[in-house]
């Protein structure tokens, strides 16, 4: 296995940043041919103020820490090939968007007494949705749809959308309706509004978002702070639908 040294991690970060910001192709040559010098020049040119330097420092530290955590989890799994260790590695793969590897590991856990483990099946429902393997997501979702905690999870969102994409629109709406709980499940209800919009029911979609946003007025300051990302996303979606886009 290729060991990720600090220089390789720094090089990877610079290439990723260059790609994300559509940098000139000459930067790629400089970073690849002269790794250390090229990276230092690239960082100096693109991160000249203190705030940006702090940002890139945090980014590099995050990459290093994540790689180290994954390496340790993989070593632990190699030493003891337990369901728990495999699940921990698979969870990390999902975090790193290595979905195919995560699915393989999760499915390898469904054996013996764990053949119908609802926790792992829920994870598979979500990851299969992320890989657009909607039929497989529905297959796993059908196994856990009666679980009382399922409707509160993001996995249920993946299941509902997978139902929609395989042509089971009625079942999808029934599931979204069950997740439509007042003063709760804000992400689920935002996805419900998206479902209504995708079903050419724009007026209902806007109405659903207005209903959710009205509840924000009754939130305590602490709760608003905790939900600020979701609140912002819902308001942006509402503005988008009002504009008819």
C-alpha cells in the first residue's frame, strides 16, 4: 500500500485546489515535476494573507488526520476482521466518498447472526442511493422500512428518492409524508419539497417550504444556531422555487 507522506499529501492538496479553482495547466507541471518547490510557490501565490494561510493549514491537517485515522482503522481490521472493525472502516470510506469499497465491506458484514442487522442495512440503503444504484437501495430499504427509528434517519431519504427513481412514485410520496413531522425532520421535509417540485407540483412545494420556515420563528436561539445550515438551505431553495428555477 502506498504510504502517504506529508509531501505527497501536500502535493495532493495543491493539485486538488488547482483543479477546483481551474488553475492554469502549468501549475500542475510545476507541482508534479518539482513537488516541494512547486507546492510552496503555489501556496504562496494562492494563499498570500494570514486568513487564507490558516485555511490551507487546516485543510492539510484535516487530510493528514483523516488519512492517519483510515490507516489505523485498516490496520485494526487487518489484525481483527470483526464486524465492528469492518463497519468502522466502511464508515470512513463513506466519509471519503469511496462508496464502492464501503458497499463491499458493509455487505461482507451481512452474514451469520448479522445477516439482517438493521444498522448495516440502513447504511447500505443510503450508500446505494449515493451511487445511484436505486434498485439496490430499495431492496435494502424494504428490509428496514418498518424500523421505528428509520424515518428519522437520512437513510430514509435515500430510500424515498430511490423509490421515486425506480418508478414507485406513490410509495415514495407515502414515505415522505410519514417523515413530514411538525417541528422536526427539517432536512427530510426539505427533500419532500424537492420531491413535490420534481413531481411538477410547484405550488405545493413552495407551500411546504413556507410551512417549515414558519416554524423557524418559534425556535430558540440555540436551536436556530444548531440548525443554521439547514435553515439557510431551505430559504435558498424557497427563493429558487419562487424564481421558477
